[in-house]
C-alpha cells in the first residue's frame, strides 16, 4: 500500500491515513474526493483495521457506489473474499428494512414504489376524491407530500395549515399513506424514514447495526437531508474503547450544495464539528481538473457567498485560455453561436468531450434544434431510463405482484396487459370491491366470479410457483411467454414492437448478470426500482446537453454555460431570498468547475419569454459581474448566420453588443465552403425532416396525441421520447414513427 499512498498528495494522504475518530474532509471541486474515499477503504482493509464487510460507504447514485467498489478491487489486486458495502442511502435502507421490516410492522417482501408508481397512485386518489387528476397536478401534490414527510409533517398538520392547498389535499395525503400501507409498499421517502424510525425507536436494532460496521464513510455529505443526517448520526460506529468518538468520515463541499429544493441542508456539513466533537478537519484544495484561469473565475464567484467555511482552489495547470464571454442579440443567435463553436471544436478535436449546461430543461430546445440541423450527434441527460420503459415496467410488475400480491399499482398496471378483455369498468368494480372489504385488491380478485379475472389470478399463481423453483432468468422467460406478452409484440410486426422485444431480452440478460453476482429476486427488483436518471449518464458521449443540477460530478474538456441572465440564472424564483441566491451561486460554481480546458459563458441581450410575443431586454447575470474583467475574454466573432432569400446561404457581420438586431425574414444556414476554416456545414437539401423540440405536441397513428419530452441523437438514429395520453411514455425511432406535429 505504501507505493499507492505515494500517488496521493499530502492532504489526500492525511485524509486516507487518519482512520480513528470523526473526520471531515472538505474536498473542493476536482480535488480527488473519490480517490480519497477509495484509497481510505483500501487502506483500512490492507492494514487489517477492518474486514471488507465491516466498512459501509454511502453515496448518492448507484453508479458512484458501483464505481467505488470497482476501484477498491483494483487497488487490492489480491482480491477480496467479500466486498465492502458501497451503497446509496436508499439502497442501504432497503437492505436494512428487508431484514428488520417485521419489527416495524411491514412484510419483508414489501414493494418499492418509484416515481411513476407514486404518480399513478396519487392520480387515482385525486380521481377518487373528485379532484383534478391530471399528471402535472398529481406531480405537484406528490412533491408537497414528499417535502412534508421529509420534514416530519403529517396529514393532520396539513389540516391545520395556513396553506389552502394543504388543507384541501390533507385527505389525499392521508389516503396516500393508507394506500401504501395496504399495498405493503414503501416510496423513496419511506425507505429513509422507516430506517430512521427503526434506529431511533429500537435501541437493540440500532446497536446491532452499529456493531456490524467498524467504519462509516459518507460521500457528498453537503447534500444530505434531515433524515439522512439522522441516519448518519445513529449509524456511526462507536468503538468500545471510545464510544464518544465514532469512526465516521464524511466528505463533501459546502460550495457544491445545490439540492435545497429537495430537502438537502448544507448546514449539516457546517455543523459536523459540533455534532462530533474533536473531529479532524482536512482541506483538499488542489484541483486536478481545471486550468487556473477557470478556477480563478469560479473562486471569484463563490467568494460572494457568506455561508461557507472557505477554500481556495489551485492547480498546477497555471496556463490556459481565459474564460470567454459571448453576448448574443437574442436566444436564437446564442444557440447558433454555441452550435457553430461545437461543430468547429469537434472537427479539430474529435476525441474531446463537450457540454452545454443550462439552468432549466426548457432551454435545451433551441440547442437541440440547431444541432439536429447540423446533424451533430448529442445526448440529452434526463432522457428515458431503461428501467422506466413501459415494456420493462410491465414484465417487472408481473414479478412484483407474484412476490407481493398486495402491490396494487403493479397489479393494476398488468391487469389487461397484454390485452385480455379486462376493461376499465371491470377494473373499477374490482377496486370498489377491495375498498368495501378494506382489503388489498388481490383479495377482491380472489373472490371475483369473472372468468377473465380468474384466469389472470391463475397466471400469477403459476408465476409464484416458478419463482419458488427456477432461477430468475428462467422465470422472466416464463413470464414473457406465458403472459402472452412476447406473442403480442410479435403479432404487431412493427419496428417499434421489435425494439420493445429486444429491450425485454436485454432485461433477461440483466437478470443473468444479476444471478451471476449472487443477487436474489428482491435485490434485482430493488436495483431496478432505485435506478435514477443520473445512473444513465454516459461519460463517453461526445456532446452532452444537461441542466446544471444534472452536471454535478461530471467533467468536460469544453463547457458552454448558457443563459447567463438575471431572472434566468439566477432564476427569478430565487431573487427575493438571499439564501436562495447563495444556492444559485453554488450552482454557478458547479457549472464553472465542470470545465477542464475551455469555458464559454454566453447570454442573450434579449429573450422571448414563454408567454410573450416580443423579446424582452435582459440584464446580465450578477454572476457574470462577479468575475473580474481581467479574467474574461470577450468573444467578438464577426460571422454568424444571416437571413437570406429562399435557397441562398450567406454570412453577415454580427452587430456590436447592445445594438438592436436588424433582421428580416427567417434565419437560414450558410452554404458549406470548401475552406478548412468553414464554421458550419449546410444541411443536406434532401432532408426535410420536421423538428420535434421538447414540449411540442405530436400525433401517432396508434397511440394518438402526445407531448415530446426528450430527443436522443441525430440523423437516422434519432429517437423521440413521447408522453402519450393513455399509453404513457414511448421511445420511438424517428425514421419509423410517422409522427405528425399538431
């Protein structure tokens, strides 16, 4: 291990070898915090301070947890008899509750409801109470319920609330909690809350889990919420000879706390030394990602925040280009400029990775349109997870019902999929019977005289029998065949149905990999339920479009931070609160420090709002003004796209910043030149593909009306993700979909 420690800088080495007692590692952006965590785990194992299974490392994404485990294995080439537990908070709590559920009055085979399950449940409850059950209303109610649960508030608190929406929806909140209990299901918040309740109310269980681990490590501690904070305090291993100084090490950066809107409290990291007296504080300030000019700009911005411990990032990469600033006449010109720069940069640096970062999802539309016209392939983060695809959800729902017949949402999802003649009226009657009996839907199904419902019940029973005697991959194959799902897709004989069948075969392959890892059915289903959008981030994608919140933990050779305007970034909702302005500033700091070599900041002098017909003049973002002028280099490119007669393409000079754009007609693309310095290619004339920007309404021959929620790729491989009314989300190949814009 000594030669591995030689690869660490002095501060990193101190963080790795300070093994006893509480340790707070303040790790600036790009300072190697993941390296510190992995080396610390390997050091504990190699030095014999703990066996692998006595170490718990908690982080926030499944991908990060898996990366930790793999990197530890690479550091210890001799191999490990067992692996340390590297997990997300939710996955760890799910594992804990699988063992301790009866203590809390739950069955061990409880279901985990993901966001889609929760929204379907809330919509059904809203409809039950005669309320507006549209998707966006349900999402709003669910968000308020989630915030209240995390804050320790109940439906009774809503009834006494000064907020009229809470008072109105207090019965919905109460019914939601009751429905989860009846279905023996926990949502994401409940996984944390029930685990915290166990460790708080049952001392024997708390002592048992504290003894199981000798060392606890927590990554991204600044993003912990109130419940996660309580979990850390109650799980912290306490050595018998020094119970007052638990072996807990937290790593984080208060300057990168950007999730207050979902309950994160950066105060947790600021209070760590009070919560754990005698804690060792270690600062990691050397940045291994960015050039010094980029770090200087980031430091200049974040230094305006008062709620921070304070760090000054530095890099050995002293040289580098200044941060470039471009001010466009309007949002369209801003997008054109960025697209031209991307095209030119990628042409000369094909192996380099590029990102366009924006404050809100809606901003991606213009960049998607421009890049598609240029036939530049890109990936939008926050698209469609494999485990969220409808066909995957269907097949997994069969397994979930077979394992937990109380799981009402999964049962309703597959009751008539594939079509077996069980219509909405029959389903409503079944639910009414269950409510009258105050029993799960399965019990109503058990006594129903309906022959089609009897056949469905018999199908589930046969699947339960298969679960008891066959390995998971074979059970999935049985489900795909015996439910008729495979035949149903084959009979459709369409490219889309073929693609869905391929996805299901990929699910079976995933089950085989899971079985090879020794996972149980429960662990496989939990992994699928707890997957997040961030787990689908493709680090190898050459061009990525993503929000600043999604950009946390990423890095790119070239970054465009766009829309740097007051009211957009910082967002208008934050302007009346200094605390929220500080969070927006931390978000800006995160965006700036994603860049390794080159960084562009762009803004539009005028931008059309969603409700306006005229572009409104914008003030520059205060974050731009916080960067000293000597750290910026203004880009005054003299060429941009200009309007021209139909079929003609030309450039014209950009007018100076602050002047009014003089345009007529519609913007068009320049004729491709043969010179090496040509900025943008002319799109092939033969292509007259319609654009499908995010948010546009479309119609499909089979699925009817829908809304585009994401676009992935370009050219002939472009995929359109559409939310259809009555059919849910579908991912369609554009060349086969036959979509019509409404």
